[in-house]
C-alpha cells in the first residue's frame, strides 16, 4: 500500500482552526493534532456544519502570532539537495543547498541514478545544517513540507523518505508540495503585497509553464513545454560551446553572450505557426548544434573556451548571443499572448510573476520586464537565490497550505522504512485553458496524475 502525501487530504478549514494546532509547543503537538482532527471530523459532518464564523471564536481566545509556526522544507526533485526552515510570517531562518554540479559536468546532464545516490549521501547533513543554522531542533517544528512532484521519481523518494522519517519520529503533520507551485508562491514570501490573481511564468531546466493563479491551489495552465524547456536548451548549448558549467550552463552562456553579436546567426524562432502559449526548444537546440558543426568548432570533446583563440572565442560568443536572443524572443511572444488571455479572464490582474532557475538570468528579466510594462503590469521576481530550486520555496508553500488546513496526519509509528510513497513525477499544476490546447503536444500529454487544482477542487466537493 502506498503512503499518500498530498496537501489536500484534510478538508480546507479556517485559519483559526489551523492555528489551534500551533498553540502549544511541539512536544504536546500530538494532543492538539487529535483535537484538530476532531474539529475536522465535526466540520465534515452534515449534522454539525462548521463555518468560519463558528470556528473562529473557539481559537480567538489564544490565537498565537503566525511567527510561532515553524516549517521545515525539503527539496530533492532533481539535482540539488535543499532544506530550509521558515517562520509562518516568511522569515527565513536557514537555507542550505548541496549542488551536484560535478555530476552534471561528468555526465553532461542529470543522471537519475547518480543523482539519487548523491541525494542519499547529502540529505541527512543538509537537513541537520538547516536545523542547526536556524537554531532549532525537530521538536520545535510545527510541520514538515516536502516536494512530491513533479520531478525524477528516484530523487523525489529521497526527500519524501527523510521528511516522513522526521514527521514520524516527532509526530509532525506533513505537507506534500507541488514543485512548480512552490516556484510561483515564493514570490509571495518576498513580496507581501502580491495578491491573487496573478499571471506567472515558471522557467527552469525541466519546465516552461505559464499559469493564471486564481487563488492558492487554483490554477489555469495557459502554456507548457512541448519538448525541451529553455533551461535545458541553455545547458546543452553551453556544454556544446565548451563552457565551464560547474556553476550552471545558463549563467555561463549568458556571460559569454555579452561578448557576442546577437544578430550574427539567423536562428529561427520556434513555433511561430502555432497560435498558443506552448514552448518548444528542441529545434533551437538542433540549430545551435548545426551552427557549431558547420563552423568546425570542436567544442563538445575538443577545446574548452578557456583555451580557444580570440577568433574562435568570438565565434562561440556570437552563437551564444544569437541563441539567447531567439530563445528569449520565444518567451516574449508566448508571454504576450498569455497576458492577453489572462487579462481577458481576469481584468484585475496587476502582477506578472517570473520565477524558476532561468529567471535569475538578467537578460531574461530585462526582456520580460518590457512585456510587463507594455501591458501595464508589475514584474515580480524572487532574488536569484530563491529562483533556483531551494528549500525556502517548499517551506513557504507548505506554510500557505498548512494554514489553509491542507496537510497529512503524522505517519503511523509502525510505517515501514520501505513504504512505497505516492510520488508524482508528472503532475500538472492546473487544467489547460481551452485556447491553449496544442495539437503539437506529443506523448508528454499523457498524465499519470490529476492536476493539483483538480485534486483540491475535488476535496472541496466531497
């Protein structure tokens, strides 16, 4: 039997009811958790309907400050082992990331089995350092949040196992987090005035996603990745150009592109014939590869750029700059259409959120800020340290759902170590917008799990 790990198993209740769980120190948490569970039970009973008004007075006498909530966040969806401790008001007490950069260089990308082993070796130390840096122990925590998808199953399992081990030992509730939702919601941590609804572009090594965020857990997918994401295209192009990718292919290529002519090579902008908001970077990657080969640049297995001649370096810089111009122009065109769709559905939108690892690219931010200003929107983007995969975004998303009453009970004391967890390697964030459905989508349209939005909406109607 698989252990479920979802933010929607408990029916959403009021903040007042959720705070009942936080009134006491974590040691007596089990007692309060049983009380909270009984409240949930009565709230779902037709004979004793519970409303915000009826629940609020029960907690009003001793409702604590939200700062009393302490969330540990664990992230192992791909190639970084990350953990953080965050207070309920958004104060970041610690943030620890263990990179697998050397493995990326060795294998030319993420090798799932090697990544799993690296996570397994690092997870205990990363979590312990996050607790130590925050000057707290597991017994001080209110709950544990962990990424359950999307991502690589082998990698996800490492983080989920660690989270459930801690939650079981200390009787802590656990929140399963959607990785892409976390990228979107971390902007609400650093920008307290960011309210729903908003438009968000989430761009990373594995995903391109355009969403309209109606509310917490309520999203409409305007566009997604057909094949390769922009981060993958940056990383592969950087490797082919012989760049040092230990600190990431994206930053290396962006730096080299500053030396090049962005109009030197006429790459084609992808998918202009498709009038939707979906993304495709596989073809652009092929164009880059062909441009390198046609100019006799032996970059992949030959001369690194540090040993290149001045002429050779300039040619590589021109390819990098031309690639970046077209890659980001593809983003601009899809985002412009998405803004038009989003404003048609929600004219009250004021903010355009851009997050994910590629959002730390300054050229990307500059061009997308142009799109935002052109449409009267405010561009909102986290600092670079919160754009790449991190534990802070997982902890914060856990806080948002925990306060809304969406979390799992502590794991049973007799839960076996070899439990098969309910991981979600392919997990859509929201349902597709009707105009955004694309016939160009291939086998990746197959959904192994229902979207997060549909799960939450389904729990509301039970």
